[in-house]
C-alpha cells in the first residue's frame, strides 16, 4: 500500500475525513458507497463499492455469450472501470479506468450508436481502433446509473439496429440484477 503522508483523526462519532486529494484521485464523490474491510495486521481498508463488480463472474459469462452471438467485442463497465471483456484483449481492457467521456455518458444516461461519427474512448489512453460502437448505460431498479454495456466493432461491417436493441436488453437485464 502507498503512504500518502496525510494523517486524520477520528471524531467523537467515529468518523474520519477522506482528504480531498485522495477523493479526487479515486473519483469518490459525496454519497458514493464504500466497502470497509479489515486486514489481519490491523489495517482498515476502504474500497469504492461497485454493484456491477459484485456480479463479476456473471457479467463475464454474459459478455462472452453476447460476443459469441453478435460477433462483436463486448465491454461491461461500472462507474469507474471495465469489469468484463469478451472478444477483445482482456489484458488491454480489464480493470482499466473508464474515460471521462464514457463516465459522462453513463451519468447522463445517454445511449449512443456511433457509426460514422467519432467513437467514444472506453478507457483513458484508448487508441480508438474500433470503427463502430454501441453504448447503453446500465440503470439499476432504484434508478441509479451504475455502468454500461458496450459493443464495439473493429471491422468495417455495420453494427445492426438489432445489436443496439440487444445492448439495451443486456443493460436492462444487468440493471435488474442489482438490488
């Protein structure tokens, strides 16, 4: 673990303030849920909670099934990083932080079908080697935007309207899995 050199005291209600620099770096905003863990050596670990991350194995299998049936690359994200990848390089995509542009689309609940327009980078430093793209936000049953289902095509073939509908169905299904 990396030391930050910042020390905070616990107040009389048991609260501790996470410094602004750390919140900004980890993209933690007011109201974001955090998981609290303890380590054997007495460390207390705070981790940003990801409902999609809870479905990690399930979302990976779902992404692989979607990729097999569409022939497209499939990426499933939470609000911070890429959770599942199929028919694309896992080494290149998995666990990467999503791009600011993608984060904005998710937060604003915007779906896109990019054919001849500029595609949205999926992760920071993404080189946009794909030609076509569908992005659909995942909305939980409580109405919170929690991630995205993304189909990408590196070839020149079109992404069909049916692929866009399938991405919407996948996002809707994943959203219903989050309680």
